[in-house]
C-alpha cells in the first residue's frame, strides 16, 4: 500500500539514486530527519557509515548487513544502527521503509 497522500506531499530529498529507483518524502527538524522511502526497483545500497539510524520495514524486504552481520528484514521488523557503524543492503522492488536519522542534515532537501 502506498504512503498516504499527505506523506507523499512532504518534500523529497536528494539521494544518490535515480527517482525511477527510489522515491522519498521527508520531515526534518533540528533534532533529526525522518525519511519515507519507496523502492521502485531492486537496488544495492553500498556499504557506508554516518550518524545513528533507526528504521522499520513497512512493506517488502531488505537484506541488511550491519557491522558484518547479515539479516533479512520484512514488514514489521525494525533495525537500529549505531553511529559510524558500516552497513549496506540489498533492497527488493516494492519495499517501503521509514528511516529516522540522528543527523538533521543527512540528506539535502530538494527544492
């Protein structure tokens, strides 16, 4: 099920992936950023690290490798990644996740 219209109307963010692969909507405050991701195609998220992140899978499936440990996450599963921990993922088309980032400026807002 797609995110409700009022969420889809939030600003999008500038991520290093084409819009035909991932769509975004975001809420930002001085304390952090909440991003709603919709993955339209299978994709690989290369290993990387940044500030703390917490997320939950709304729909679909992610094979996450966090600090060298690989696990499959499905709807209702949540993950917590401490700051500066290397992580990457294989994400299936149709997956929707909500990610909360410690860094308010994790991604620039478009527009």
